C-alpha cells in the first residue's frame, strides 16, 4: 500500500469502521473502544492483511459518505458467446444499461465479448467454448459480479461466479428452481401463489400454452388446442388476461421497481406440423415492454411478486411474469436481469448498480422514484445495438 493512502484512514474512518464492525455483531458501540489501540496501530501502518479483510467484507460500502470503488464483472451470454445472434441486441441492451450504471457510480466494469462491444466498461475476449472459464478467470480479479444467461445455464454459471467472487444475483439453487418450470410451479402452488394449471392431456374446447420445461424469453412457446405429453415440454392451461411483469430487487427486504406491460404477439400463421409436432399451433413472441404500466392493481401485483421471490429464495434483480385476470397468475420467474431493465433505467431516478450493491452489502431504500414512461420493441433494439 502506498503512502498517499494513509490519509484515507483518519479518525472519522476509524470510528465508523469500528462502530460498524461491532454493530454487525450486535455489540454496543462503546465496546469498540476496547479495541482502539490495536485497530489504530493496524490502520497507521496500513497492514495489508487488515486492509484486505476490510475490503473483502465490504464494510465500508455500508458507511454513509464513504465511497469504495469496486471492480464489477458483468457476463451476458449472448454478447459473450455470439451463439444466438438474434438475442444480441436484447443482451447488449441489458449489459450496457448495467455497465453504464456501475461506471457512473465510479466503479470499473469488465465484460466478456465474442465480438459485440458496448460503449461502457472494458471488454475481454471470450467464445462459446470458453465462456464459463472466462467468467472464472476474470471473477478472481473482481470484487463482485453478475451473470445474465439462459435459465437452463444460469445455475452452473452462477456457481462458477460464486466460487470466485461475490455474486450480486440469485444463488445457483434458486436459479435452478426458477429454471425448471415444473418444479417452479410446484413450489408456487405449495406457497398458495396462483399459476396456470399444468395439464396432463388436452380437452376439447380448451387452449394451452406449451413451452420447454427449461427455457426463457418466450423461447419455443406456442398456443395450442391439443398436445401430446413430451418429457422436455410442459403444457399450461391458457389464462386470458393482461400480459404484465413486475421487476424487483429480491433480498432480505424485496424492493419493487415497476409493473411493466409486455408486448406479446400471437403469430397468425400456423407453424409447420413437423416443427411443433402439433396442428393448429400459433407461436407466442415477446416484443418489448412499456414501463411503468399504470394499473389500480399495482399493489396486488407487487405483493404477488414479493411472495414469489421469497418462496423461491431469489436474490438480486428478478423479473416475475404475470397474467392479470381475476387474480394475478405467475407464469414465469426470471432470476436475472430482464429486457425490461432497459426501459426502467430510463424512468427510474435511482441507479440500478447502486441498488444491486446496496442489496448485497448494505440496505435498500424503502422505494424508488419513477418519472415518466418508456416503451421499446425487441425489434427496435436491433437498431440501437449493432455489432461494432
């Protein structure tokens, strides 16, 4: 440690850290006086081990008026692998939104890229073959990180992140519970949270939504009148209502951000039978959001989303997809940043990066401030985020 840093460790800093450390252990602030001499000696000589311990615990992020710049890793799958080019605009939008927020707060941001660049943070090379290894290597150099990836891959990638740095998102176990649509529905049912019933066989006159048991973003999702049971797919009874989502920060005290209206398109053209193995199939596509969506049932939606993330033990940014009918029906839980974040960032006064860090290292505010509204289409994102 260099000499100029000595000035950082003044009496006020000493008192704050001492008091905070003992507050965390439920001790009286006065008790910290017993340790003043040892603490002072360590601070004065800037003992490296002491500094590393304080840094590791991130105690000082909780102290009002004290800023500690961090190195943040944001790994977005589409940008980092270049596998699904159609998903790059959406992925780049989320990545850029998060990176700009952390950079604006004074932190350093690093992200893996297989070709796509954003105008924020520093990229490092990755490929589809080494995406996980790239996360593991870079995470060792960073203070915290966040992964955005397909739900089926998220548990494994979050595990790799957690083993090397602080994870700002959901735990691997929670991500796995959300990714498995069948398991997720069972957990919600036990918690008395409404979700569309899973059908074992089709009945005449009813409609069903079939989708992969492990999937995300309305991927391979279809509206059908009949279906056959297949192990890799699930069929839900179709619920007529408003297609909405709630974005929130999940944790000890979940913080709702906004209710969003989802632009869902039902393809008029029938999908070929050999592609879907069904007749009378119509594709369901997500094509953007309106944020915020004004509804007199906002608090009801917030309560449903909060109960959902609690029973699934989610953490960090989560998007809960809901069909609002006679009651809110939870249709999907995304344990990671979603495309709605792109719009939320444009109407929320608070910095999303600050909220994610406070959720892990400090305390969240009681509410966020939303001004105006913003809408975007998934197709339109392609015009905003082109490959460099």
